[in-house]
C-alpha cells in the first residue's frame, strides 16, 4: 500500500498524529465538509447572538447608570443603590462578548477547514500546512 | 524533541510571515484605536459609567503601550516603509493620531487617576510629536514631485491634524496654567493652538467639501475617517469649553471670552450639522451600494467622533448651562460604546485569525504519523474491505 493512499485527517486524527486509509478518508470527506459548514453556520449564529446580547447589555448598563441624571454628583449619589444592578448588566455585556468570541473562533475554524477541503479537492493528498 | 521543535518552527513560518506583513503595512493611523478608547472612557467617566470607564482606561494603557512598541518595531524592521508613509497623501496625516492619542491618555490620567504630573509629561511629549508631525508631514507632502489628484489625495483622515492641534489645547488647559507663573502667557499659547486648529479645519474642510461635491464619489471613497469631519469640530468645541473653564480671572481671556464662546457654539453647530449628512452617506455606502462591513483599523476613526461628540456636548451643557441638551450627550455615549464594541470585536477577529492559524500550524505534519503509516504499509492493521477506489 502506497503512502499516497493515506489521508491525514486534520480535524480529528491530525491532532493525535494518526493517519487513516484512503477509503476511510473518502468515506469521511463529505462528513468533514458538512462538519466545516456546520461549524461556520453555528459560529455565525453565535456571533449574531453575541452582538445582540452585548448591545442589550450596553443599553441596560447605560439605562441603569443614567437613572441618576446628568449631574455627576447626583448621579453618583443615586448610583450607589444601582451599583449591584449595574454590575449585573456588565455581566450581561461580558456574556455577550464571550458568546461572540466563541462564535468567532468556531466560525474561523470552520472556514479554514472548508478552505482546506476545497484546496485538497477530490484527491486523497497529504494536507498543506497553512 | 529537536525534530518536533524544528517542525513547530517550520509550521509557524506562515504565522510569522503574516505578522511581519501586518507590521510592515501597519497604518500610522492605528493610534486612532487609543484615541477612540480614551475618549469613550472619558465620556463614560463624565456620565457616571464608572466601571466601564475604568475598564476602558486600562485597555487604553495597554493599547497605547502596544502601539508604541509596534511603531518602534516598525521603525527598526521596516524603516523604508515607515519613512515612505510620511510623504504619502493617504497615510501621512495618520501620524497625527499619535499626538491626539497621547493627549487623550493624558486627559484620562487627569480625570480618572488624578495624576496631573504624569499627564503634564505626556502633554510635553505630545507637543514634541505635534511639532514633528506638523512640519514633517506637510513639508514632505509639499516637496514631493509626484502628487496625486485632489480626488485621490484628500480624505477625512487629513482632519486628524486638526484633532491633534486641538488635543494639545484640551490637555494643556488641564495641566499648563497651574504650572507656569504667567497664566496669561499660558492661556495665550493655548488659545493660539485653538485658533490654529480652527484655521486648519477651515482650509481642509473646504477641500474635502469641494471633493465631495465636484468629483466622482464612489462608495469606496467614503472611508470611515470621514467621520472626523464631525470629530474635528467636536474636539474644537471641547477645546473652546476648556479654554473658557480655564480662563479664571485672566484679563486676556476676559476680553476674548465672548469670542471664544461664540466660536465654540459655531463649532458645535457645525459638528451637529455633519451627523445626518454622514449617516445618510453611510446608509448609501453600506445599505444602497452594499459595501460590506469588514474590519479596518480606520474604523477607529469613526468611533472617536462619536465619543468626542458626547464629551463636547456634556462640556457645552455645563459651560453654557444648556441642560436641555443633556440627552444628546447620553444618547451618543450609548452609540459610541456600541460602535467601540463592534470595532473591538473586529480587531479581536484579526487576533483570533492569527491564533487559529498558529494552532493549526502546530499540528503535527505527515511525518509525525510515519509510524502509523508504516503499520498500514505492512498491512498489519488494515482490513482489506473497501480497497482503493
């Protein structure tokens, strides 16, 4: 059996330093492409959700803090009671940022996997290191 | 282990190449990130959003330090590219962001950390940078032989020269008068900066407006720094209110105070006039002509004017006792924070891209799977079904 008939599995086996036979690779190629697309789709959804949560967090945080009025001293006075709630809204903001971050990471991984699949074409060739 | 190490080095070569390319082509206007972060932080502080303000302050300290280091690395590694930028009509005016970013950080130190001595040091450094940028950029642009047409050469980014000049006045009003014996001289010096900034704005905005209305204007021409059309007059408003606040009992300032106040309102009205115009042009660019939003460091030049408009309106409200305008300041800080988040997420995506690339590059290449391949070659571990197709 020639080494060319083997495909280096970049997503799963690659990380563990394993290689699979070509017939297995051919069987998994569509599923890997589908997986990359699914990752991109999931990533996009998380990015969108992250944006929405972040914007909601910003608006809530500002609304809570502005409840004291534009006068800084008066605002500070009223803010003392609002601090726990303001911090909770900051938590919403942080959650939104985290969701966005994970979404972006997922999307980028999916996009790079899809690129690799496309550049590898139908042939079972060893991967090019990006 | 050595083999693995060398493999990792070879695998990371594209990442290193990517980073070197980024550093070589780093836009001089990248300091707009520090300007934008600083002014949003100041607006948050003034409007009572203290936690966010503190968070942004520390982020700005990191951003400013990182940008200084990156610029130094660029000077050392890519001196030719760095020097070429000074004489570029598109990129040269971007150097003025270093001045404005230094002054904004200084203002943060005064307001958020009560550190006027450190802020005074930054003001002196900013003054030196202003001198270098003003006379190096404009002289280099004047004497170069091949010049672009007005349509290709000018953009809203040129107005950063105005922002830099006014930022010297703004920070100076906080740190200079109390440090010199002759307050009148200090205020005269700062008023001169304020007037110079106004003069530069009138020159440049005339050319920019001429370019808008009499030359072909493609969606790609409407770059984010066009928002500095508004930001430059917003900081001029802020400088005017700072001068009025710093004037005290100065006889000089007493005689010109009505003039300063009148011009301050003129600047604020001009800034306000620009907002619907820029919004409509933005809608035309992105919604009608479908130019996608993709991260560009120049987008920081859009965030800064939003934060600055909030701050200058807040100061105007307090200086002129115009309480009915208070909601504008609050509204714009919400928009400014959201815009900051969007651009910051764009920046993080860049870092994530590099990170993902590095992680993938560190995966063991085919050679690492050689023992498994050998096992397959010997036929010991491979069942015969399926065969090769």
